[in-house]
C-alpha cells in the first residue's frame, strides 16, 4: 500500500541511511566502487549516443538503471553487454542510462540521490528489512508486488517461497533476489593432514585442533568483524543451530529484543571461540569480506565460513586443497548439521515510486524489469559470473560452471535446511549500526555478551518508541 505524503521523509531517510552503510553484505569494494570509473562512463555515453539516434525520431522516456554490472569485469561484462543490446533493440520505446556502483558505495549513492530527489528509476539494492524498510516507509520505492501484478512474465511462482522473507520489510516485499547464495564451512585438508588432525565435528573439536594450529603459527579459523562483516553471517549460522531459532529471529523483528536464551548462548559460544584463540588476534583489521577470505586463500588459516559469491577469489591451488564439511555442532544446538546449509541472497532490483507513477516510463520499466529477471540473464550470470539462479525453472549444468568449488557447493547445499540472517530480522534500518558495532566488539573482546545484548536492546527500544 502506498504511504501518501511520506516522500518528505527523504531527507530524514538520508541521515539514517548514513549509519547503515555497513549493513548487509558489501560484496565488492575497490577502485570501481564510485560510479564504475571512467570506462563505464564512456560505455554509458556510447550507449546513450546509439539510443539518441532513435530517440530523435520521437519522444521516448529515459530510464536510469543502476547495477553492479561493469564492462571492465569479465564476470559481469556478458550481462552488461546483454542489457546494452536489449536497450538498443528497444530504443524506439526507451533510452537507457546504465550506471554501475559497487558494494556499500551504492548505499551512499542512493542516500545522496534521495536527498537531491534524483533516485534512479530502477536500481539494485538490498531487500532485507534492515536495508529496505526506510525506502519503503518513505515511499521512495514501490512494494514489489505492484510490479509483479503488472508484469505478464515475472510472477512469485518462479522463485523460492522461502526467499521472500529475506527481501521483505515488515511483511512488504521490497524486491526478489536475483540469485541465491550458500554459506558453507571450508577446511584446508592439506593443513589437517600435515599435522595429523581430524576434521572437526563439534566446537570441542575446533578448540582441540585450534591449539595445534596456533602452536604452528596458523590461524585456526578465519573470521573477523568490521562493521559487522562478515561475522554477522557467522552469528546467524550459530544461532541457526539452536532449538526453535525461528522464534528468536521473530522476536528481533516483532518484539524488538535480542534478549533470548538462544541469542545469549550464541554470543557466549563466540566468546568461547575468541578465548580459545580460534580467531585471528586482530579481528577488526582482517574484518570485512575480502580480508578474511584472503587469509584462508593464502594458506594462513585452516578453516573458514564463507559464501558462494566469495569463491571468485579462491585460487585453483586452494580449491584443490579445500573440502566442505557440515557445520560443527555447537553446545545447545539441536539441528542435524548434516542437513543444514544457510542460504541467502537479498539483492534485487527495486523500482522508484516516481518512475512507476510516470505514465511515460511505467511500461518501459516493466519491460526492462522483465528482462533483468529473465532466464537469459540468470543463465548468463551463472555461467559467466558464477551467480546461482534464483529462478526455479533453471537447471544448473555443472560442466559449464567455471567458478572454483561452486558446483560442489551447490550439490552440497541445495535443498538443505536454512535460517534467516540478522539484517533480515533487524526491524529498523537505523538499528543495524548498533547490531554491527556489538558484533565487532564481541569478536574483539571489547564487550561481553551481556553488554552486547544490553546495547542492542537499547537501540531497538528507541527505534520502537519512534
């Protein structure tokens, strides 16, 4: 339902979004993060020139698209080129301006665009409640079901039902994820063999092998936390083993509290891991996605909990040494971890309210969105970039998958039980910074589980009252 009059919240939204820049999974960082660089600008200019030739023959709307596809990245170039070709074929209907902005820089860009009332017509974004709630509440983007009702080609039935919770805020669908991701445990079998160690099946096993690895200058478990990344996924991984954990995620979202026995037990387990030196000595400096994965990829750590989108950074040499194991059982956990592999994926395209209500743009937006969620694009993403399709009507051909270990991970994880993540459960965007800070401090030994729970609950209480 449209929330009339809430566009005036845009300026307030920006300030709150600034505090959430570290939320979600900032998957890619680097020199291309700001606007995609000069190469992308030139490509977009060339694309626009081609379309302007057709546009001169009659008035056509300009659709501004922001994505993570870039012509300079071989993993995303096939999709970028396909979208470019699609736009040329439909130049009589609309002109496409395609920008790319990577990682958490995208959040900063959207914050700025909201403030200046220049929000893109269609843009990639995180659908989890901790990220999308304020965009929906301020009527910056439309509920995704408005698009699904209007489209003749894209419907809910094409996608996993359990994925919708990950891309909704307070029961409203913000987007549908473009791809699935799996989180799994990797072990460097060569290191375990070198020291005559068995692969761990429990936390006690992890602590035991950790002592041997520490004695030999090897980090037992590559996990850090900077801005909550990547440790917020690891917290959810452990919480997911606890009995009736769905109730804990519900209480965060609906009752605005993290003070539950299961969450307390989860934080205590992480504290135990830190006390037994399973983590690197400085969890903040190796925090964030690239740093912690590099530690494992370079052979400096024996184990890691990682996600499929990180596999593009895995060398063939390390892939050959790496084995996948079921999650080691945690104290108090009741889940059969042999049938447990967390699935994720909360990024999809959202549509701005202003574009949707522009009669000159609406049909073009629907046509573009239908293509962005088409089989063609999802298959290109799988076989060129290693993205796991979210559409249910696509079969994965393992022989065509090039990304290291990906086909093996899909075979291991597909169809197993999962659980939500914390950004999905976070009821208010402005609370996420406090979640992330608490995880950082726990991992670094700055705060105790009790202190983390107290601080996050203060944030949740304040958000609920407002």
